[in-house]
């Protein structure tokens, strides 16, 4: 009987221990569940939106074009294109005459924000245009155009099979300066010369140097700051004092 009582006591104790352990486990699981639920309810999801970098807005330089009346030439769609610090100017020229044209000369005038002449570039364009032909042209200025400046592109000479038709450079530039200041259309006339006559004229760079200094006196008394010329290519660049940019 003692052994049976002892065995019954052990079984009862074991049951009590097992019950206590089960209650403790249930309480722990409820506590963990409550903590997890609380943490989930307090969680905050933050979404960061990454915008692509803004593209730098490239300011386009206004470009005007001019041809002397009666030439039957047309300049269209003059526009500037900038890429990695370099500048190019694109335009379309159309020959509305009945004969072939070639050996064009053009001027590129650069005006600052106050419409004061800042520089002049003169170039020779060796292309042939048939009657009614249209051609896309790209030119590369000697240096980038400064912000706030405007450009004016003008044809000052061209040739047919036997003659040269041109406007004197000084006369054209003076007229274009007045045009920029007052927006009055200049009245100019073409002079016709034979091709042999041009060969007897003074040295190209000497003539360009001379009219550059005359134009400097006209340019509100602003002297020439820099002058470069290529006799072989018949091109020149004039900048005026007060313009800090130097030609390449």
C-alpha cells in the first residue's frame, strides 16, 4: 500500500509540473505574439524616389541673316548648335538665279547685349550652287559665342562663271550696325567686277587690317583688340578692345 501511495503521489506531482510548464509556455507565446503584433502596427515604410539629374538647358544664340537685295540668294534656318564647349552654325542657302554660283564670301558679326559690335569673322566658302539648288552649310566660329550675344550672318560676295558681285566690306558692316541699332533695312548695291580685276587688288590681309582699324574708330571709338588673318584661306578675325575673349 505504501508503494501504491508513493507512485500515485509521483504521478500527481508530474502532472502538476507538466501543467505548470504548459501554462508558462502558453503565456510566453501570447507575450511574443503581442509584441510582434505591436511592432508590426508601429512599423513605418519609407520610399525614397530618385529623380534623374536635370539636363542643363542650353541657351540658343539668336542668329539673323542678311543678303543684299537683288542677289536672288536666300539664307534660311540659321541656327546654333553647341556640343561639349564647341559651337557650330547651320544654315541653308538657295540659289534663285539662272546661272551657277560659286566662291562665296560671308561675314559673321557678333554683337553683345548692348548691340555693340564685339567681333567680325570673314570667311571664304568654296561651294558651287546650280540654279535653284539648295545647300545645307555648317560653319565653325573661331570661338564659342558668349551668353547674351547675338549673331548676324551676311553674304558679301559671290561669283558666277566670269564676274564677281560684291558689297564693300566696310560699307556692309556699317549698314549692318545701323540695322542692329534701329532695325532699319539697309539699302546697298552690288558692284560687279571681273575675276581678273580682283587679282590686281591689294593684298587681302593688308586690306582687312586697314578696314578693321577704320571700323574700330566707328565702333564707339573702341580700338581693335586682336586681329588674325589667313592670306591663303582669305579669312580674318577682328575682336575689339573690351572683349576679353581671345581668338583661338
